[in-house]
C-alpha cells in the first residue's frame, strides 16, 4: 500500500474522455495494465508518483503491415510529486516510451465501439 499510486484502477471512467462504453473501458483497462506493468518491470514505478493511461476521444490513422488503421488514441500520463498538491511531468526514458507504445499498439484492440 505504501508504494501504490494514489489513484489506480477504480478511476478508469474519468480517464475516458467522451462517451463511456464497455468496449472503451476494456480498451483502457488493457492499455493501463500494460503501461503499469512496464513501469514495474523497468523499475520506474517507484520513481513516478502517479501514472495511468487516458483514452482520448480522437482516432488516428496509422499503418500496420500493409493496411491502414483508424484507432483510438491513448495518452500515457506520468507525474512526480513530493506533496500531492503540485506535480511535474515524469522524465521517462525514450526507449521505455518507444517500447511501451509499441506494446500497446500491437496488443490492445477494440473490436466494436
């Protein structure tokens, strides 16, 4: 409990901007799980005061293999704080951000929304 971030899992609904659907909740749960797990696996969880994935009400065009994709956008938030009243963005390593973004893109899918 001491090292636990102050607002994990139960607050997912406020991290879905726009309409909340069962499919969006599942997408965010999957992305958030991978993000928090990666922070822990890379010994970064304790260096961050609060982290979480946020589902934006925006879709983005991309390319996977030979096909175009049109998928939701997930923002990865991480902040540091010493008092819980003020915060600054966490300086996460670029290699970590590259790896976790690929992990989320390759493993989190919504079949219907």
